[in-house]
C-alpha cells in the first residue's frame, strides 16, 4: 500500500516532489486563512464604528474593506481549485502504483477470495480515503500551527472564565479540553464500528462473487444461495445501522453543543464590554480553527473506520504476496 508508491523510484517525482508540493501549497492556504482572520478584526471594528458613530466611516472605506476580502478570497479559490486538481492526479498515481504491484503478482493471488475486488475496488477506495484523510490531517496540523499562537495572544484579553475565575490563556486550554473530551467520547461510542465495517466487506464480497460466477455458470447464483448470502448482507447492515445510530447521536450532540462553548467562556468579557466586535470575531474564528484542528478524529472517525477495514483486507492480501501466514478475517 505504501512501499509500492513511496519506495518505488519510478514514482519518486509524484511521491516525494508531489508530497512536498502539497505540503507547501496547503501551508500557503492556511496563511491565507490567517489573513482572512485578521481582516475580520478590522472589518467588524469598522462596522462597530459605523453603527456607533453614523457618518464617521465613509462608504469608500467600507467598500475598500470588502474589496480586500475579495482579493484574498479570490486568491484562495484559485489555489484551492488547483491543489484539489493536483491531489486527484497524485492519488490516482498512488492507486496505479498499488495496482501495478498487485497485478505483477496476480498469478499467485488470483485464487484468493475476493482478489479481483481487492485489486480494483479496495485500491480505489484506499486511494480516495487517503486523499480526503491525508489532506484533512495535514491541514489540521498546519492550521493548528498557525492559529494556536494567535489564540494564545488573543486569550490575553479574556481575563476570566464563568464559574472558574481568572485563568491564563483560558481559551487555548478550553479548546484542547473540549476536543479531547469529544475524541474520547466518540472513540468509546464507536469502538465496535471497525469490526462491523470489516464484516461488511466480507459479506459483500461473498455476495458479489456468487453473482459474478452466476453470469457464466448456470449452476451458480441459485435463488436459495443468493437469498442466504443477501440475508447475511442485510443482517450486517442492520447491525451497522444500529451502532451508527447511537454513534451519530453522540457525534452531532457534541458538535452542536461545542459551538456555544466559546460564547459561554467569553460571557464575562462580552458583558463587561472589554473587547470590540472585531476582536470578538477574531477570537471566535481562531478558537474555532484551533478546536476544529483538535477535532480531526471526531470529524473523521467514520472515514477512519472505513479505512481500517480496507487496510485489513489489503494487508492480508500483501501477506499472501510475501508468503506470510494469513489469519482468516475476523470481525
């Protein structure tokens, strides 16, 4: 899964240089986010000034602020679109490297259950998920590196927390604590999901295989056999849906209630009028960025579960190539 792309000299221009390019451009996107955060402070202070002192702010000044945002946002759009286009090509090359590696050992693999599915579908899904998760993870790390110092500095203006009192850099620690609680909650609630997703691949593969054999062999894909196989698919899906139900309750409850956390924390500061509207917006956006970075596992847990099931299948596949003993799939 990894050596075929990152340790293969033929793919070095994509795996090494391509990865470097993605890192650099992603960091530049984060810096544009920082510029937008700074713009929010100036823009909302201008609005506060205009509303509090009618006629003091000229329309040309207000329009100039809007055009500044348009300039930053326009550049962000161009960079984001170009990066997404490149990443799709990058990930397809990764899939091609895996495909070439597996197909070079096809004669020894063709007899393995679901071999065709693993070469075609699992490599495609693995590459697609690595694209979304990998980029999201890199962006989370870089966003954290950029916005954590900003939130640390802005926290100097928050003198106390409700019910607690004065706490230095309170918002930073609150963002970290909130994210840790959410991550541990969902990891605990979703502990059974990887095994169920793994079983899902097993029953789907068995059902698909019988249907494929039935296309060429008249004695395969009999109604009784197909019904039994599909019953296994249905049973596993219904079990999966049940577990995702309480997982989603926990996930969405946490994400929705976490939105109000910074407002409550800033309550004493807001009601005392200690900060301006612009500074408030900067703090809220910086807090949101830091918290979102720490919430990577929370927001990506379902995708990580799917990736874990695919990894197990491909890892067993590669053990056959290396001649290592393979333990039968366990849910």
